[in-house]
């Protein structure tokens, strides 16, 4: 009898959260659809944006991804706000099965940009001591990491993008970031990091930040990892490696407000901002 009560309690709790997530999502969706600044220079009005939202949501169900539909809408908002006159590509670090890559490729096709997909396609590298366990203080949750987690193949990712996205806008950079990014040197209007480790983040920042256009953003899907996001506040590291002030990080600790109760895993640093 007790097990039935526990099951019912968990089931009702899940329904309760889902209802509030739907209510909470409504103003975010309305803002995306009605804000004329979003998609203005790409002739992307309400009807096109409504169809885009539905397509992004369908793709998330079809291709495994660690990010949510509202996080994808947040990324779409950021990309579509950048004027067409601003030169630069979109770069993604860590693609897993290609769920986020599929939707980013669609956004790149809309905006006439390239999507640079960077991944080892061997899963995570061997974690150091600080990266073996990530603790989410906001939800009191532990996550454990090991070498090879999130492994996939390049062929599988390409297949998913070909079926559900726009493979023609994609360029693939294979290898661990400290080696594979050294000769890129492109201009960027958007960056998405979902590769979990502090040591993996560092070469990504070194590649992106000097080449990120003003007022554009580097999104990170590890906002609840205080160890990782603390790098964006490390004045000495930024001064030594980039001769730049530390930009800070929006969403530190609990992520952007994209989900009721649990927050989200996404946050960002914006070029052209700095901490005192």
C-alpha cells in the first residue's frame, strides 16, 4: 500500500511540475513570436517563427539531446537577433547524437551561416579530479563523469542532421578541442558549449572569444557547475590568456529562468560585457 502511495505522490508531483512548466513556457513562446527584433533582418515573421518552434520541438523528440525545447528557443532567439549584416558563423562544442546540431543547422540555413560542429566522437576525455563529479547546489544533485560517456559516431550525427536538419551548412571538426581547434580562426556570432569539463572549455574560449562579434554570446550548458562557470569570473586567467577582462556569466548556479523549480542548465557570457 505504501508503495502505491509513493507512486501516486511522484506521479502527481510530475503532473504538477509539467503544468507549471507549460504555464511558465507560455510568455517565453509569446515573446519569441511577437518580438519584431527576433528575425527582423531575415524576413522571419510570426507565422514563420511559429512553424520554426514546432519544427524545433519535433526534432528534439526525434534526436537525443541533453538540452530542452526552451533552451533551443533561447538559442534561436540569440541567433535570429543578430543582424544579417554582421559577419560570422555558429560553432558548437560537443554534439552527442546531434540533437542540438540539427536545430542549429536549421537556424544557420535561415540566417545564411555555417555551423561548425566540434566533437571527438569518442565521448568525454579522461576527467581530472575537479571534473569527475559535478554538484548542482540549486537542486542538490550529483552527476558523475567518466571517459567515453556521450560517445557517438560522426556517421550517426551526419545521418541525423541529413534527415531532420540542413547538412549542407555543416562543417565537422573531429578531435579533442585542445588539438582540433588550433587552425580554425573564424568569425562567430554564436557559440554553444556542451562538453562538460573545465579543461575542455578553456581551448573553446581561446578559439571563440577573440573571434566572437561584439554583443554576441557564448552559451554554456553547464551553468549549474560552479567550478566550470567560475572560469568566466577568473580575472587572472582572462588577463593572462586573452588580455581581456573576465566577462562574467549570466545564469551562474541555477541557469537561465527557462524551467520552473529546477531552473535550467544553460547560461551565457556576452562579448562586450565585463565584471568590475
